């Protein structure tokens, strides 16, 4: 067979470069198999076979097309798609940084003016620069949680690969989850820091819109977490310590990811990380959102950049859930405790890596150096632990999170500094709506009366409670408008302290209260919401009166039923029936129709039975909690002369005036106020100590009143007037005995009156 290896003949056809390369394996160098059939056997010996290769795009991976010649260690030390941006990113100003931008603009304007005019503005420029630096320092040392969230999400913030290329001597990126996909949102690779080999993995966000779309804004799919788990097993097998960088809003939560097992992939990662026998350090460089961050964050040490955040739900999501509006995100960010400082206090994070003023994007190289120093420090510490101690250290770090002990008293200083529970925000109901509700309740009560059914008190109670809240809100608004809020708060604290210590109200505190009440009542007419307050208060009083009346009617009807039942039980007793029947028979046998005509013995029997029944009835009434007072038949009084009547009225007036003056004296007034307070605190069921205090105070008040009356000449006037009346009326007069003197003074009347007032 003729040799064709050196033939100059060029085959025209559709052969490709792959065909040419494949044909060489069959012993024919550089000739496609399908072209061999077309070659005639009668060829010249100097035949040449050539193939024309089609131009294709050069595959530049893993070597970059225009490598940076300044990379330490040569071009091939960092093998990755990631390349520096050709254009410098545009500066982005956050809303709270606008004051800094204004000062910076002034500096630029002054410099421009200096260049145009040739004048020396160096002093003004230095002054503005100092002002700018001071404003920058003040701003970034007093950042609020929501401001730190905005810095963590800054578009120009350094990404995972930015930091990795800055801190590693060599880095080779590793791809794929060996299940058909390479998720670009999670990047993994092996790198060295100061001669030590580490397995790096982290969330990778984009540096511009195009990259963010490619990286899915740093939100991994299940493939990304499975790739990370594969690299964890690889690192565990070869003994490489693991360093993870967290910077994600959360795992990607689309339908496809859920179908592929997003939750299962995260759960596998959590379980796997707790069993790895190599040290793990996690660093939150931006935002760490929920399980998507925790899936590569179960480490021995969790470090956070100064302006990084770590949360279970974003402030916007939390605000939407709790306050039904994402505008409450600043409040949510504060309550969630998501900043590095707060998480270190809660022992969730183990350290804070400082950032330059202005955030990590202000000086990425300096930030990366701080990260490198922190990694070396933590790894030096963890390398001292053996495998068992390392696993226990990782387990205990997460076991102690959220731990608490019951029964330990709170430190008084800590308790004092605790933030009080916030009261729910009250939204005022329009007056027209309240009027409608009140009218509706009135109609229900009227319908119930017309149908002679017992009205339901539930709607009335609900409306009264609502009106009470409205009145309280109006009072609070009036207090605030009159500028008395702080004074009321101070008095409230003092009262709470007195009640907590179970002390009696001090007269000085009572005087403060009276003064503040008087001042408030005087200024209430000038309050802007006075009309609404008065109208709502009137409605509340009207409904409260209706409620009290309904309650009293209900109670009276129930009491009446019980009394009738008890009386029926007494009258239906056999012994009572026998006595009544026997007396009735005796009365009938006497043949007399009037009581006065009955004989004395029969009258005595009737009166005796009446007294027995009255005593039993009184016992029954007392058992039902009723006070019973037997009143003697009022004797027929003779008409007194007008002169005597005037003297009696004058004496009564003097007695009342004396009682009022004594009661209004400072000492007795304070005792009466203390008695009121004790009765109010004791409630309906006072204990023995409260009863003792109440009785002692009552005795003191009675003694004071009796001493005051005796010290005056009222007693003499009273005796003189009594003798004069006796002379006028005569021995057959109808005046009562001395022990039943209608003009005698009893101190308990004053005490009872004051108790009722209290």
C-alpha cells in the first residue's frame, strides 16, 4: 500500500480539527477516516495531506488574558475567574452621610476658587478638612443599628474574593458540587497565608449589576451548599483548617431551590460542620442572613467586621411582620440586636475586627490586613487543641447561646437600668364612631327593658372599657400639652415606691399631689383637646351610671329572691307553723276582731312570737351581709316654741362648724387621709394587720374629735339647752332620755363619713 504520510495533497471537504486528531489514533497521522475512501491507490509517493483548522475562541481559564504582573509569586499563584475591575466603582453616598458630602463639596469649591483666583485659602481648607474629619469620626463612632445595616450592604464593600486575594500568598479556586452544577454564589478554594494551607469558602456578591446577576446577589442554591460540604470533607480528609466568609442576605428561596432541597442541604451542612476534626473560623464581612449564613457558619470562632450584621430575619422583614410596615425597620434593627457589639455581649460572636472610618470600602487593603491578623491569632489558639477538645469547644460555643438560669435575683443596678416595657400606641377613635357605639348600647338596653328581659352587660362593659382608654389617652395628651408630664411621672414613681414598701402616704407627698391636681385642673380649660376630653368623660359617666344601676338592680333582685326564700323557710318550719296556728285559734276563740281589744296575756303571746321571728329574720339578713338597725317607734313630740327651735339650730350649726374646723386641722386631716389610704389598700377582705391599723386610726380620730369638743363650751351650751327644753315641755314632755339624746355628739359619725368619702 502506498504511503500517504508525506503527500502534499489537500483534501477538500468538511473535515474538522477533531476529526483529524481522532484519526491519528487509528495509525493514520492527520487524515480523517472518511477522506481515506476517496484516495486513489495510484498516487505519487510525495503526496502530502494537510488539514485546515477552524478558528475558535481561545479558552482563557484558568490563565487570565491580561494577568496583573504585580501579583506576588507570579501569574499562576491565583487561579480564578475573578479579575480586578477595569473601571473604578462609582462612589455611593448613604443617606446618613449627606452632611459629610456637603462639607466635602465645600472643600472642593474652596480649592477650585483658590486655583482660579490664585489666592491663599489654605487656612479655610485646613479648617474644613478638620471639620470633615471630626464629623466623620463622630458619625462612625455613634452609628445606629440600621445605619450599620446600610454600610454592610454598601455596593462598594469588599467581597470575599477581594479579601482572599489580599491576604493569601497563593489561591486556587475549586469548582462544582459533583452533582451537575457549580453555584457561583459560593466560592471555594485552597490558599496559603504565611505558609499555612487553608480551605477557604464564602458567599460571593457582585461588584456591579452584571456580576450581581451572575452571582445571584450572593444568595446560594442547594448546589452551592453541597459544593461547600464537598470541600469541607476534602479539608477534613487532608487536615486543612477551614476559613469561611459570610456575606449573604440569605439562601435563595425560589421554587426550583426548594424542589432541589434547600432546607435539606443547609441541614446537612450544619450537621457536617459539627463533626469536622479541623479548626473552623467564620468571619462575617457583610450581612449574615438566617440559615443561609449559618450553613457555613458553625465554627469554633465567629468573628465580625465592625459594621457587619448577623440576623435571623432582616430588619425590613421583621418590621413588616410585627409593625405591618417596613418603615419601622430602624426600630426592628435596634430590637433584633444584630450588630457586632450586641452579638459579642450575647456571646454569639467571639470578636470584632475593626474597620476604617467610612467603612471597609474606604480602605479595603487595611481591612484585609486586619482580617489576616485576626485569622492568624485565632488559628494559633485553635491549633493548640486536640481533636476531642476542638469538637467539644465547637459544641459548647453553640450550646451556651441563649442559656439562662432561673431563680437568680436581678442585680438592683441592672434592674434599675432596665428599659421599661413600652406601652402600646393608642389610636384615638373619632367622636362620631364613639357616639354610634354608645347609641347602639342604649338601644339594646331599652329593647331589653321593653321585652322585660334582663339586659346583657357585655356590650355595655366593652364600651365603658373603650371609653376609659379614650379618656386616659385624652388626659395624657392634656398633661403633655400643659407641660406636666415629667412631674406626673415623678409623682407616679414616688407613689409606686410607697406602695412597694407597704408604707403609709406621707403628708408631704399628699400636698404635692394636691398642688399638682389643682394646677392641672386650672390649666385643663386651655388644653387643645379639652372639648373632646369633656365630651368623652360625660359619655363615660353616663354609661357608668347605667352600668352601676343595672348592677345594683341585678344584685337587689338576687338579694330579694334570697331573702324571700329564707323567710319562706322560716315560716314553713313546723314549730313556727304550730305556734302561728295556735295563736290564730286563740284569737278566733276570743271573738275579738281588733288587737287592742285582746286580753293582755294573748297580746303578750303575740308580741313574744313577733320578737322571736324578728330575731330570726335579723340573723338571716345578717348572714346575707346586710346591716340591720331596729328603730324604736318615734314618740309624739310636743310642738316647741320658735325661740327654742332657733337655739337648737344655732347649737347644731356651732357643733358642725367645730367638727369641720377640727377635721380640717393638719394633724387630724393627715390621720383621716391615712385612714382612707389604709381602707383603700385593704380592699374588701383586709388581713389582720390591716384591720389593726384601721382600728387604731379610728380610735385616734375619735379621741381627737372628743377632746376637741370637750375643750370648747359646746357641752355646757348643750346641757343648758337641754334643761331649758325640759322646763318648757314639762314632766310629761316627749323628750328622750339622756342616753337617747338627739343632740348628743358621737365621734364615730365623723369617722364613718370620712370612710365613706375615702
